[in-house]
C-alpha cells in the first residue's frame, strides 16, 4: 500500500515538474517563435511576379539548375557556394530581396538565414521555379 501511494505521489510530482513555470514564460516563447516564423514572407508565383521587380530577385540554385532557365533579371548566387554570404552582402540589407530555388525549400532556408543576418524585407517564392513555370510565367536562358 505504501509503495503504491509513494509511486502515485512521484508520478504526480513528475508531471507537475514538466509543466511550464508560468503562463508568461510560455506566452513569451510562443510570441518569439511566431515573430521568427513570420519574418520571411512566402509569396505565390503570381504575387512574386507582381512584387519582385521592386527589389532584387535572387536565384539560389546551382549553375546546372540555372542552365535550364531562370526568372528574368534574377541575380544567381548558388546557396551551396562557400562564399554565398560574401556575395549576398553586396545587396543592401534594407532592400527588398526575392528568393527562389527549384521547389522552395532551399530558398526558404536561405531567406531565414538572410533575416538572421539583418535583412529586413525578405520574400520567398512558394514552389520555387517549378511553381512559377506551372503558372505559365516566363523563364529565360
């Protein structure tokens, strides 16, 4: 009987100890996470086409991928290049930067990294150039 009571007491204590220490701390963490995830703005192909001429369009694909075509006016900086940030640093941090890759994952990662480096207006193309092409938007060689 004592063993069962003691085991139950330990279980309750353990469960209580795993709870956040305060609602304020939990709300603060959620707010920080929302701010970080809300930083990079994801645009559809149509939105990207309409807004991107106002800033720098950055293609973060490899040279082999770019050889298949790119969005007109895009600056090509391979995300996997060892000097990626050195090249990107030539773009003003307060300028609008529109990133895309093949399907969207790489450019989203690059966009988050730019935000961490102090860029303030960073946009990412949902679906990458594949999504762009599927919408019938133009690609140049």
